[in-house]
């Protein structure tokens, strides 16, 4: 079996050598740019690790794995445009380096390329693979719409938020692990358990993102903390703060949410203080641990010797230790 580092090297080498022979260059250069500026490659790595549970040649499905990475980066390209974000992975976003129209059109072509790359899987697997990929892509769009809807709502419930992040984030991890199983001819029950494993891991991963945005070490987390607080993003943290605050805390929290052009440092410190008073940190840590433990139950249920699952287990352990 290959290690996760070996698999990551395979993915990056494959991406680096992808030919872009179609014209015009102005359409495809932004796509090459987006896929060249780094990233953890979590989704293709999960797919290849899941495949490697059953078969020893993960390089055989690199096109499908890279299709998922292409799709993921397409969503980021359009997210950055929608959010008017200036930087992604320390580099200018496509709509800043080029323009908004380029970001839209190159993003659209990136989605088509993702399908083209996915369709290079073995022909006998084409229907189940494309069915899973298409369902996942539709769910991610639904999750993004829920996220946008939440921006104008002050009554978002925790269960609504969990469903939104399941759709927007975790189903793509679930798709990756199940697709690896499908391509490796795994039993249906194992493929379904791998889907649930990826889904629960995705929930834990996104909730940890919420947590780290408030309590993470910027040096380890890789970006400045407090961004969600500054833009009043409806995260697990903010939703539960409103739900659990007493009248006085809720009033203070609402004042900061409504404040126009507040001092960023003051707002982050004040909202974090309210979170600390309510115990939001401990609540989030418990929820993260819950979903992580649930993911482990599904991994344990996979009908393989424990030693076959050690690399996938170690990789997902590492995913969840971004600041611990």
C-alpha cells in the first residue's frame, strides 16, 4: 500500500503534467493557475486511499481523482468571485488577477473539464461514478444556496447549519471515499460505509474550520483568525452564541453584528469574549469530537483487516490536527 505522502506526490505530478492544448489561452490559463497554486489535495487523496484499501494500483484512477480536485477548485473559483475575495492560498484570486467575466467563463469550463476527466474511468464504472458525481455536484450547489440564504436570516437553527455544511462541504469528501471504493470493486456495504465515513469526517472538518477561525493559531492554521466574526458569517459558533446567550449577552452580540465599520480587532476580541462567557469553545469541541468518533465507527465497520485501514485512519487523524 502507498502512504498518503506517496499518493499526494502522484496527484501533484499528474496535475503538473496535464496538457492544455485547446485555445484560447485566455480561457485555460486561469484554470492552470488555479490548479497550480497549491492546496492540500484532500479529496483526491481520500479517493486514492479508499481505492488502495482494495487494490494496489491507485495510479490507475488518477484521472478520476484529479477530476474531483478540478471540480473542488472550480467551486472555490466561483466562491471567491461571489465573496469578492482577493486572495486564495496566498495568491490573487482569478477575478482579481484577470477579471470577473474570466472567472465565470473559466470556472464554467473547469466544471466541464472535471466531467471530461471523470469520464476517463473504466467504462464499466462510468454510470455509477457519474451518477455519484452528479448527485454530489447538485448537493453542493444546494448547500451554497442555503449558505447564501442564511446571510439574511437571524433565526438559523443548529440543525439547519449542520445540513448546510453537510451539503456544501462534507458530501464531496463522502463522494471521494465512496468513488474510490466503487472503482476498486469494493462490496456495496463497504462503499456505503466509506461514504458515511467521509461524510462524518467532512462535518468534523468544517466544524473545526469554524472553531479554528476563532481559536486557531494563525501560524498553524495558515490564515488570520476572526474572518468569520468580521463578516458576521453564520457559523456553528455564532448560531449557538445567539441561541444560548442571555439577554445581556445577546444584546452585546447583536450590537457587534449590526456595527458599521467597527475596529476589526475590537470586534474580534469582543465577540470572542462573548463566546467564552457562553462556553461556545467547549460546545464546538464536543461537536467536532462527536462527528470524528462517528466517522471512526463507519471505518471500523468496513470489512477489511485493521492493518489495511491504518493509512486512511492516519491521514484523517492528520486532517484533524491542524492546530492541536
